[in-house]
C-alpha cells in the first residue's frame, strides 16, 4: 500500500475514533487532537501524494516539510495582518482577500525555494501545493476551533461538520491555487533567480479571482436567489458555483502541468536517434 494512502486511512481511522471517544466522554482535553487530526489529514495526504511526482532531487522531504509548515504559517500570519489593516467591508472585499492571501502564499513559496539550483515547473507545482495545503491546514484548524463556540455553548457537532466540509473541499482550494502559481513561477525562472513576468502576474491575478469567487459565491447566490424569489435556488447555485470554480482551477492546473511536462522532456526530444 502506498505511503500517502496508508497515512490517509490511518489518520481517518484515528480521527473517527477521536470523534467517538470525545462524544462519549465529553472530555475537552481531546478537542485539540480532534481539531489537528481533522484539519491536517487531507492536506498532509495530498502533499505526500504530490511528493512522489517531483522531478528534481533538490526537492527533499526537508524542503517539503518547510514549505508546508513554515510556508503555511507565514502565509496565514501575513494574510491576517494585511487583511486586518487593509480590508474593509465593501463589494470588493472577497477580491481583496484573494489578492492578499495568494500574494502571501506566493511570497512564502519564493522565499523558501530561493536557493534551489534548478527550478522545474513540475517541482513548482508540488512545492506550491505544499505551501497552499499548509495554509489550508492551519486556516482550517482555526475555523474548526471557532466553530466549537456557538450561542448555545460548545458544540462538538458543529466542529465535526466544519472539519468534514473543509476536508472534502481542501483539494480544490488553497493547494490547487498555489500549485498553479507555483508552476508558473518556476517555469518563468530561466536561472537561479525567480523572475517577475507578465505570465506570472496574470496567473496570480487569475487565481486571486478564482479565490474571490470561491469565498464570495454564497453571497452571489443569495443575491440571485433574492432577485428570483425562489429559495430553492440557493443550494443549487451555491454548490453549482463551487463546482464550476473547482473545474476551472483543475483545468488550469492540467494546462500548467502539461507545459511542465514539456519542459522536463524537451531535452530528450532534442537528442538525435542513432541510425
């Protein structure tokens, strides 16, 4: 059995066991275990799966750990600071969130990978995903912990529901967006140093817009529902919009991945065949 699958199955079993014991005993000391297992399981699994597809030996397990933990924490802290002091409630709020969080993750990725001698796009996708999933894991832990507190008191059920929902959506969120930008960042670097190109800028703005639609789609769905005066539309529009944004992101990543493969195998195409 592959390592990533073994980690996922073991982690999921431990999370379920923790849920059962926490509900059975009501022991608050188990809540941190529940939050951490639920928030980190899917991100860690996807990073391990992506790691097996790296191209360069420079992409070590130490670098992967650094991008996941350090990159994730730096991204969350930078985004929190900037959003607190720069954003105010307005129609463009979610676009501001997308621009800030994607910039924070991109900066963390570039900083942590600046010393790589060779920058292959496929490795940029993997390391970008690692930063994005690290960001998602720490962010999800915060959301899960906050969900515990309700007006009726502590609610373990709300915490579990939040972790399940964010776990299901994690693969098409932060990890996906930063993987796209990471692939383009590395692809644009013809030397040891990262280069700021129009393609990179356009990609960053594009994933920020995807991020904004992802965060703000429920508000858009509510406005459309109110105009149509049909309450049944809300659920359909909410999930339909998220699926649409996810499909756009996945298709975009596949394009970046295809370009990365051409970059890796291009030297082989130039080797003359002996006759």
